[in-house]
C-alpha cells in the first residue's frame, strides 16, 4: 500500500517540471492524478501516459489556472470523473523578471495572476468538496524568494509571499474541517525555468548553497508526498524550505 492509496490529487501546471515530478511521485504512492496545464498537447499527453503507467487513473485538463471561471469548470469535471479531491497542489507558476524601475504593469499583473490568483481560484473551487469529505491537504508552491525577497523579482517574490500567507490563512480557516494547508519553498531547482539563466548566474547561485548543488525535482516531490500524506497529519500552516541549506 502506498502512502496515498485511494486518494485523488489535483495538480496545476503539471505537464512538465516540478508539477510533473510531483504527479509521478504521488502516482507511485497510489494516488489517482488529475492535472492541469495551459494546453494538453503531445507533451501533456505523454505526461498523462507516464503517470497512468504507474497503475493509477490519470488525466490532463487544459485550463488557464489564472482564470476563475475555467477553474470552476475544471474542478467540476475532476469531481465528476474522479469522485473526490483529497490533495490540491497549486504549482502553476511563471517568472517575468525585471528591476522595479523597469517593470511594466503587464509583468506585474501577469505574475500575480498566474502565481497567486490561480491558487485562490483552485482553493475556492475545491474547498467545498474537501469540507464535505471532512478533510484534505492543500500545498502551495512558493519559493525561497517569497520568504527572503530577491532583487529583480519583486513581482515573483510578492506572489510567492502571497502563496505562503494564503496557505496560513486557509490553514486557520479550514483546520476545524480537517483541511491542512502548507507551502513548499524550493530554492534553486534544475528545471526549464532555471536552465534558462545565464551560466555565470547559475554558478553564483550554486556557490551560495551549502550542499553545493541545485535541487532536483524529486527533492520537491518527496516533500510534497510528506505534506500530502497522513505522515504530516498534524502539520498545517508551515513553509518547508527545500533549498540545500541556502537560507537558514
Ligand atoms: P516550469 O515552467 O517547468 O513548469 C510550470 C508549468 O506551469 C508549465 O507546464 C506551464 O505550462 C504551466 N503553466 C504556466 N502558466 C500556467 C497557467 N496560467 N495555467 C496553467 N498552467 C500554467 O516551472 P517549474 O520550475 O516546474 O516550476 C513549478 C513551480 O515551482 C512554479 O510555481 C515555480 O514558481 C516554483 N518554483 C520553481 C523553482 C525552480 O528553481 N525551478 C524554484 C522555486 C519555485
């Protein structure tokens, strides 16, 4: 029996990267997986097949997580097709970096909408069902920069700080209904997002990490399994930094 056998997880932005790694690890632990991404193209279909190959039910849904109405519709479909939603991982995220003086309104609005409003949309849509089920685990994907700030990422850092406060607030409101909410704050993780950085910047970041390596997506997925499962049944409102010791 896996740690998540019999549970259904809904993971946003999971066609690739950290979200996909979480989906695969949850599936290995026996969870059925519904995931979203902007489009479910060949890559999304391949992710769906990889998850299903673990012997669980898997389906990808095309939706823009920043869109309230689309989110309500997707959650309704997941409810109908999967029966329950026990775990919600708000993972979809983007960066549009720039120094404050040069940051445009569009850069600000897009990052807040995709990284933060999306989590409101999904929590708002899932919580009534979780309340009826008398339980659930919500995991918000934050970032170490949401705890410490980062020059050149005011929009992104603010959105991730918002994800932390959102998890704590929902944890307080929903605790009496058996719903836990926590945040994961990854440090420097090797994905498309960080591979796009210039080599000197990558080196500089890694030099600041006591474990002297970037994290891999499995490092984040393992923490997500802990927060999703009953292993953490008395843990709510926490932020777990998974960053190789970068910020102590
Ligand atoms: P990624 O760019 O590889 O994957 C993000 C996924 O989200 C993509 O599949 C993308 O299509 C999807 N997505 C983007 N906008 C969307 C929208 N509006 N609706 C639905 N899906 C959407 O990124 P990665 O690295 O896997 O990041 C996942 C999460 O982890 C993000 O929230 C990111 O901010 C966070 N994170 C990543 C770190 C890193 O070092 N890679 C560090 C700290 C946090």
